[in-house]
C-alpha cells in the first residue's frame, strides 16, 4: 500500500493534526457539500453560515466538542441546505435514511449493502 492509499483510509485531518471525524466515510459530508457548492446549489458562504449556526446551536445545547458532534452538525447543515435549495424535502431524506438503515441492518456482515429499488 502506498502512502497515498494509506492516507485515503484515514479520517480527514484537522489543522491541529487530530482527525476531524471518527471515520473516513464521515468526511464525505464535506465532499458532498463542496460538490454542491461547485455545482451552484448553494454558495460557500451559505455552507459556512449553516455549519457555523449548527455548531453554535450544538455548543449552546451542551453537546460535547468531539468528532461525532462535528459530523452531526455538518450533516444537519447539509440536509438543511439541500432541503431549502432543491425539491428534496426533509421528510424524503428521513425516509431514504430509514431505508438505508433497514438495508444495512438486514445485510450479513461482510456483504455489500443494497438498497431495494421502489
């Protein structure tokens, strides 16, 4: 395995050298947000404002300052922006999330998770 391949398996590193997320797959929320900014769904400023607001709210509610809280805030901010800037609403997102959860809970360990088509 090369250094580049090895780095791709690590959680996204923060400026201080600590991982920003518990799992590398959690960093996909930032990749999706960046893709949507680049595609014009919402601006970088809107993304920054939404993420900042989510983090401030979590802090005010006493959430722990850890990777899970950061991930949940990033995911919530992204879902909010998608819901307000597209035809996809929060109810549809919640339904799809439930479908994926049911799919992975019913998939044997080591097998690929497949989402049943409608």
